[in-house]
C-alpha cells in the first residue's frame, strides 16, 4: 500500500516525494528524492522515513515553523553572503604599496 501525498521540485531532474507507504510491514511517512536522468530514474537513498506512531509529533514540529522566521533567516544568510563576497573582493584588490 502506498499513497503519494505530494511532490516538490528541488532542482531540474530532482523532486522530493512525500508518501505514506508500507515498508517491511511497517506503515510510515517517506520523504525521499526522486531523480529523472538519462542514467537513472527512480528514488535515491537521500531521504527519511517517519514511523506511523511518530507522524503526529512530526506534524507538530512542522506546524511550529514560522514563515516569518524562515524569511528572516534567509535574509540574514543573504546579507552574510554579500558581506563575505565584498570582503573577498577587497582582499583581491591590490593595495597602494602593490600598485607602486
């Protein structure tokens, strides 16, 4: 028994599939990468499985995620990346002593 709940595109050729399935007689929620390429099409080893008795706990964790908090963290990460890029660029510029 398996029931696909949804799919999120991660990047070209790779999706994240969320499904409820039966693996070895154990029902659970599987979150796994699915790739489509010339060499291989199918699920990868990348992913995780939440046992049925832990799904409610997992849902509570997801519900606690604040979109505002995620957005703030993304903005902070972008600012840090820009600062690091600027610092690297300033190190690559020759100093006055080197120009002479």
